[in-house]
C-alpha cells in the first residue's frame, strides 16, 4: 500500500481529485478537470452511474474474487484500463510515462493519445505489450498515415479511432484561463506556478509540455492554432473509416459511439470493438450519459464485437454497473489523472488501488466471485434490464 504524503488517507477518487487540486496550478488543473460549456454532460456522466442500482445476493462463497477480464485475446488482471488523455504532462509532469508504466505493472491496458505530451514510441516501450494507440484522424491525410505507420512500427496492435470530435469542444474554463499551447507564461500563470512550487520545480525538470507526436507539424506551422486545424477532420465519414479498416491490419476500435445504429455500422464494417464514450463530457455539453445509452447499444451488437465504456467512472462498482448493462470492459481517464496529480507515481498507484479494492469489495457484496459472471440479473428490477 502507498504510504507517501498522506496518500493512504485518500479513500476515494474524489479525495485524490481534491488533493490534486491543491497541488496543480488552476490553468493546468482545469485543462483536465473541465468539461464542455456549463459541464452538464460531465456531471451527468457520474450522476447517471450513481443512480444505477445493483441487487446483492447472499450465501455465496466469495472468499476468492477473480477480477480478470479478457479483451482482444489478452487477459488483464482488472476489467478496466487507462483512457487516452492529451497533454496530460501539463497536469503533472511525466504523467504519461508514469501511467503507462503503472498499467504495465498492474497488467491493464494503457491507451496512448495522439495528443500526448510523450511520443507514441516511448509510451509503447513503457506499456510494453499493454499499449493501445488512440488516433485522431487529421484533415491532412499524410499526418494520419504518418501516425498509423509509426504506431505499426512501435508495435501497437490495437488502434482506437476517435470519431466524436468533428469540431473541437468549447471549454469555458480554458477560455477563462486564456489557455494556449504551448503555454504562454502571463503574469497570472506565473503567479499560479509560484503558488504550486512542487509542480513548478518538477515542470522545470521535465520541460514545457507539448503535443509530442506532432513535433514536425509544429515546426512547420506558423502557430499552434494552425496545427489544431489539422489535428481533427470535420469531413471524417464512414467511407474514411472503411478505408482505415482496410489499412490497419490489427484490431480496430471506434471511440465515441453513442447511438445503436452507429454501433451496428461499426460491426458491419468489421471493426473489432467500440468505446461507448462522450469524451468525458469534454466535447459536447448536451449529449446523453454513456451508461444510459449503453443498454440499447449492447442489445444491438453484443456478441458481435467488444463493447468498452468510458466517461464518468469514479468508483470500482461503476465498472460492474457497466458490465451488468452489457459492456465487456471499461476505461477511466480522469480517475488516474487525479492520482498522478495527487502524488505522482505513488498517487497513480493509489488511484489503481482504490478502484481495484472497491471493485473487489463490490463483487463480494453482490455475491459474485468473478467479474466475468456479472450480468443483467444483478440489475435492480426497478431500473430494468437490457433485455
């Protein structure tokens, strides 16, 4: 167990969040913690999980709990992994590598973001066989092809194509903070950094974070705003996805699915999986929580492809709620980020421990000895089932 700077007192992911907020400058904290516009969708993600009830069954032997889950032919020790987060080294210096190494150590998947502050090659080495690569399809086809070729060469076998950013989300906190990349050290930013000396000193050691996978593009473009225009493609269509399916010989997962018809289209195209996700509420303020749309999606494509859920997971039992409603696996992003912000390597470890211990405890309380045995029968009757 972690015993560093009082981290053992962190009882929940929310505790880690509050600790991170005390250690990270506001502009950097808001970059990860914030959501789109009034953050309604971000709040609804977690609220919808809390409203989902599971019914315990007793007099079952739960002395030996098995949390393992098999995804894409690989067995992981826990049924959740790390979701992709861009520019995470701005939240806490070195966060990308810290979390990639954690995921390898705990045998869970790590998803490297196209917009990470660390190169996809370094993250593949750190994850060492547990790495997936998340791709933003660029409006410049040569940029997209370059990333795909690099991911292949680095040994990634799972490509996660993000479909839910046809236009960048409007994040009010970033606007209020006048956040730009690379960071502009205004008097306000300097004061915030001075108020968080541990973050500032660690940042000096690691250097100013940037989007490492686009370093060549950054050198050619007149400004980061020009780079951003090429990072996403408002013209990304099903025909483009079909070409990606033909181009990528490994497992292809589509992230950002919220409608059952889109899930069916992915299955019919031969995609290996989907991530039911609303980008953690960071892109769209008016959309539905992922846990609410999951049952219809699971009904439409369960058994035809792997269903992964993210957005809003803060408790270990949330992973079981997702499983009961039809998901095969889950990803958490902010939960791990808060851990790193709360205590670097030890904080990341504590975040994993909290989720895993809560998961084990919830399985025991439900009377289910293994994660794979969780299903719709655990849903409370008043909430309905996926059938």
